[in-house]
C-alpha cells in the first residue's frame, strides 16, 4: 500500500511551527493522569502484598489469593501448594508465586491496551492527540527493548494456563465448606467472580483473536474457527474495560482473602 502522506520536506507542507505544546483547551491530561494513578496504585499494592508473604491462604475454606497461585515456595502452607513445593525456602524478596507472577505481569505489561495506556501516561509518547511529545525521536517498537513487546503472544499462552490454575483453585475451595464437604461462602463468590472476569480479559486478548481467526484465507471452510473468532471479537471490543475491571477484582479478591486469613473478617457462609 502506498502512503498518501506528503513527504515532510515538501515546500509548503511542513508541520505547522507552533511553540505551544498544544492548542487544546479541554482536559486532555485527565485521562493520562488517572491512568498513572490507577496503574501506580495497583503496582504498589501488588508489590507490598507479594513481599508480605503472609495472609495468602485461608486453611478452613481453602481460599488461595490469585497473587500467590500456584504457591510453590518451600514455606507455602502444604494444602495451598496444590502443584507441589520446591524443596527450599525463598528469601523475603522472592514472591511465593515466583513462576506465575512474572508471566502474568509480562502478559499485562505487553498487552496492547496497557501499552497504549502507559506509552501515553508514563512515557508521554505522545500524551494525547495534538499534544506535542517531549521526545526528539520516535522509533516505535522497532528497536530494543520495545521490540520485545512482540513476545505478547507467548505470554498469552502462559496466561491461559494461569487462568486454568485460578479456576482450579476456585473450584477446589467449593469442596472445603465449614463442615469439610461442599460449601459456598462469600469468599467462593469472590474467587469465582474474579476467575470469570480474568477469563474475559484473557480471552478478549488481541492475540487470542488472532489465534482463533488469524491466517485464514476463507472463513467459509472453517466454520468452528469463525464462530470462535466471532465470540472472541465481541469480547475484544471490551478489552480495555476488562483490563481495568480485572485490576480492581484482583486487588479486591486478594484483599478479601488477606482479611479473612488474618482474622479481621469472618467469611459469611451461604451454604455450609
Ligand atoms: Fe491485552 Fe493481549 S492481553 S492485547
């Protein structure tokens, strides 16, 4: 495809020479500012909780916070380590969920939506439409380190696996009610709500859309993939919404487990 943009050096068609950073008079800065606040709050909370290494597990009801799942350190409570423990204790600065947490963070960090959000808000490249960016050069994602953003599709597969593990955690907890059998408490509802929304975020990923419907010459001869692609595409239109909602539900789920585990809250039982 040929570009319709004129070459920048063509006489009379250069960029306008405006000294002001922008001529916009609306509150263009409010979106990026809120993004900085939201992402910073999540990172500070997540870091504090990952380093706390306590109150991540409710033994009575088998509630495990998603921040510590799968729990693999030698110090993990035996019942919390559904997939086994490594034979050594971790130092304080290594999170118990050392296998899943970096993959999950990289999945979000390389997410197309979050990229847009933090390129604008933190890196200001540019901060908003028609607002001049502070950088002299623009190389996009063609050079190191940003070229590594292309690994997002691989983190998608890791995130799928972690979503399965979170679903397993939430399901197992249903069979550890107050009397040892099946039971439902508010904690179960919290865990399941979080899992459903995590699935919505993961499956609405652009890489998932490509996996289901990409590289096909004709949908007509692939009706199942077409159906899957249609469903994923519908979710995909809400990807930004799921990105923000799941940041909130991850924090709320972790907070709920931490409060019950520390004895500050008592889990309200609906079915014992
Ligand atoms: Fe956002 Fe893949 S998770 S694009």
